């Protein structure tokens, strides 16, 4: 499938508006030196199976964000692991056979395989020891090793052989695009997961705490102490139930995030996009925002000078990765994604929301998941849930994510609303060769054109509506 950008929507070869829903499949790999060389190499191979992929397709998922780990692609400078690339190609075959499209994701957490996942050890330039934090992501804020390695990357410091680290990263992407980009499953390239600053991260977070303290009339030292204590932190987050406070905090530090995104992230995105395009590939470029924008701080990224790019925001309530995930707030998450919506409107491009949820095996999350999906539907966004893990099919998350959804509209002006198993969609139809398509896991659909019932073909959960001119509605009870 070849997707084209048309303003804020995506269209396929038939001119239909496409909406993609799916999940991230990412095998992050082990820390170097743990286990044998073979165990380390195979740690980058996912544990999902063909039956797991079939299960995802049966839930109406049409997109997978497939992790590509730099450390696995290029274990030594300039040497690409063709066996790993062959493995990814096998995954693409499997997903394509199930009717699922793929966005290749250069995944990283804490920049490096030495600290989390991402860059190979040879591209991790630091002389500082690393100590894992209780909440893994806090290492972005506190660990000198992470700061030093990221600073070297953003400075494009020469690595082994004298090639700049960003130049090596871009060359890695060119190799991936050459080897995998032509596969019919691939719709595009997510250039870098959650770009994060190095040594400026600590001061940015201090500014966040200071703005929060000011907005809520508290002592900043007490706020900092509370954010280091899980129970006190949860109580403090309750103050962000006031959307005005949440926005005030974001606005106060937006300039710091914008500086990072404009001066460091944007040039990298241009560099890597150029490397991908140099291979002759014209598929989508997905560009994320800064790690700090996940909190609801407005993204300051400028447009990308490319005709086929999409904005791929992430967002989580700050209960993510904690036992309090079931207490996630619709209000706080709603503010975060409203900020991302404003960024989309400023940039004027489609959205594939790359990460949300992270519910794992948790229970009591259905209301929050439904709220987020309803928000994405209202915005007309595509998305990929974070993330698949073993046992996903039996989770509450899997059940709530299996709901009616559109796949393709043969026309324009599409809107849709889901309430439980009920779906209502409307669009202005356009004659063409390909039908509108919907996933209806329960119930039958009634289609009208200009108010009159028209025939549609339903095969199990899949409903196809022949293309034609007129005002269309679909009702599913």
C-alpha cells in the first residue's frame, strides 16, 4: 500500500481516505555482555508468533509499528547484520500476509543498548558509570552517562572511524530503507522514538517542577520531594485535573522544548530524511516530538521539508509504567492530546499517534482506553497502541481495543463515533474503483446514500460499501 499525504488525511492509491489502527511490536534486546553472543543477537527477535499476528488482524488491526534497533542493525561500525535484516523481512512477510501494514520504528529508550535500547555500544560515547533508576525513564533526568552519550549524539561527535554519530545513524537508516523499504507491507519510516535531550534534560524538568509549584502555590522543594515519592506524586498529579494549571505549566517551559526541537531534533530529521530519500524511497516519513512533549508541553518542531510526512505524537498520563496505571486520568491525558492536536493543526499534516496506553496486564483500564480512542476518532487520527507483549490476547486492553472502526472511506469529509459496539460514520462519497471498508466485530451495518438504504457486502466482521457519489451514512447497532 502506497499512502499519500492530502492535507491532514492519508489517501491510498485509489484515492480513499485511510485510517489505520494497530499496535507496536518491539523486541528491545538485551544489555550487551549478558549471556552469550548468540543469546544477545537473538534477544532482538520478537517472541510473537504467526498465530499472534492472526489474532491482531482478527481484532481489526491494520497497522504495526515494528521496532528496528540500531544496535542490532549495526553491531560494529559500518557492518550491518544481514541476518537481523532478514529476520525483519520475514516479519514483514508475515504481517503482509495477514493484511497488516508496517511503519518501521527506530526505537530507543535512554538512547543506548548499554542503558536501555537503541544505539550500539560503539556509538555510546561516555566515560560515566550508569545506574538504573527505580522508574526507568527517570534516568533521562538524573544519569550522567545518559546525558553524556546523548550530548555526543546531538553534537554529531565522530565515532570510531571518524564518522559523526548522526551520520552513522542516517547511514543505518539508508541501509534499512534499501533492504526493507520496498516491501509491500511497509508504508513508512518512524525516524526516531521520542528524541530526548542530554544534559539539558535535568534543567528542563526542574523548570517543569518550578512552573508546577508556581501554578499551584507550593514550595518547589516540597514539590520535588513529592515527585520522588510514588504516593505523594500521585496526589500532586491530582492538581493537574485542573486543565488551566496543566496548560500553564506547559506554556511556561515550552520555549525550552522548542529550542531543543528546533536546534537539534529538526536538523537530525532533515539529515535522516535525506538519507532515506537518497535510496529512491518515497514512502511516509513519521516524525515524533520531544520526549518532554509527552507530558503536555507544546511541541515546537518546525515543518519537515518533505511532501510525504506525518506527525506521530506520543502521550501518557504520568501514571504510566507504575502500579497506578489503572488510575490514569482522562482529564490529564485529554489535555496532553489536545496539545498534540494543536501541533497537528499548526503543521497541517496527518497524524499517526505512535504510542498510547501501555496498560500491560492491568485491569480497570477500559474507561481510560475508550476515552483515548474516542478522542483519536474525534480528531480523525490513526494510531498504534503501546504495546504487544506475551499474553496480550487475554488482557483487558485487548478486549477494549477490539471495537468497530473505519478502514477506508471512498470520499471526503469522513467523521465517525463509536459507543460500545455501535458505530456511526458519515462521509461524502466519491465514485471510484475501491469500496469504503469498515470493521464490525459485532452487529450488522445499515448504509444509506442520500437517505436511501443501499446494498453493502458484509463478510464476517468486514463491511464493504461500493464507491459512489452522494452523502453516505453507516449505522451499526
